[in-house]
C-alpha cells in the first residue's frame, strides 16, 4: 500500500467529503473508486488503440455502423 498526498482547494475538499458521505464511504475508498475507474478506462483505451493498429479499417467501420444502428433502436 502507498500513500498519496494531493493538494485541493478547500471547497473541492469539502465537496469530496460530502460526496463520500453521501455514498457512505471514506475519502480513501472514494479515491480508490476514482482510480479504479480511471485505470480501467485507460486500460480499455490502450487495448483499443493496440487492436486498432492491427485491425482492418473497413471491418471496424462496419462494426461501428452496426453498433450505431443498435443504439438508435433504443
């Protein structure tokens, strides 16, 4: 386990404390949730970019068109 010190404006700190309280978690748990989400998004983007470099553009665009059509139905 590591320790991280961050500097925030007082109003940001108070709002984050309120958010943590609203969610029923500690500030540590709140930041753990934030970092888990951020790292997950980063990993997803990294995998996507790696696959995009190896992929077929036409095939990829067809998949995106299919997704657009599916989401348009909702």
